[in-house]
């Protein structure tokens, strides 16, 4: 159950990073999790697809590294993507 919440947190954190860095097409995401975690690249991708996010697709590579880290914590190791500085702008 905790892993489900972590996957949702990954989704939110990645979207925040994409907004911050004007990423419109996520090409690579690497996260690290505790070695006993059930988080997979498929579960992360499924979270984006279930929320109809068009930031991921066939072009997206996701890697989940299992490490001896604190349980129920996720670290975004790196994120890469195509940028468009105008995409996240709002008229205020």
C-alpha cells in the first residue's frame, strides 16, 4: 500500500520538475527505491497513463534502481526531456 502512495508522489514530483524546467516530453526518468520496494517502471508509467498525461509515451525510458536506502522513500536520480519554455506559462 505504501508503494502506491509513493508512485503517486513520484508522479507529482515529476510533474513539478517538468513545470519548473519547462519539460514537455519526458525522455528519461531514473528513481531509486529501497531494495524491498515493489515499485516498478511499469507502475510509474501506469500512474502517468491513468491520469492521461501526455508528457510520457513510447519515447520515455524509466529506470527503477533498487538500493539499500530508507524504506518508503524515493529519490529522483535524474530526469531528462524535451523543453519548451512557453508551454507552462500562464497569462496572469
